[in-house]
C-alpha cells in the first residue's frame, strides 16, 4: 500500500456554529467546501488551517452513526483521513493483515474506516479521495 498523505483530520461536533466561530473566526481557518450527506446523516465543513485540512462534522438528527459517536465519545477527533494511491489494494492489504474495516462506502467515492481497536484508539479513513479544492 502506498500512503500518499494525511488528507484531513475529521472532528465530530454537536453544532457547527461554535466550531466555525473557533476555527474560522478566531484561528483564521479558510472554509473551502461545505457538504450535506443525507446518507451519512451529517453536515460537514472542510477548512484549511495552514497546511492542515480539517473536516468539521455535525449530525443532522439524533440518530445515525455520527450522533451515536458523539453520544459515546463526545466532541473531538473522529478520524484521520489517509489518502492512498489505490483504495482496493490498500483495503485488501489491511484486511489481510487482520485489520477490521468498517463503514465501507462506494459513494460518493470509495472509502472505509479502520476499527479503532485495530489502530490504537483512532479511526483511520482510507480512500483515494477525488481531486477537489480540499486536496490542494
């Protein structure tokens, strides 16, 4: 597997407004993309803070995976997005190594998460990530 780079740090938040106030208004992060996913039941805002890309995610309702994550773990780091050159090869290699991949998705692009028990308490999201304004 070839890891290209750390693509983003995803933060789960209860409410985007105070999170944007902190990261955008106080720290000076630049909003580069907003995204609503009904499939994932979340709204996300991507920001750049220097060379770092942050994804702030807020659940759209009290049900769904993100809402459950916030209920169990509270606000904070949700996952680290790892860009790989070949998603299928990376997924096969991870699984062959005994890593449990969860939340595998095909749309809007292929990605999957490691179970935190397999990656030292941190969920890692692996994908090729399509080229867009977040992937500069």
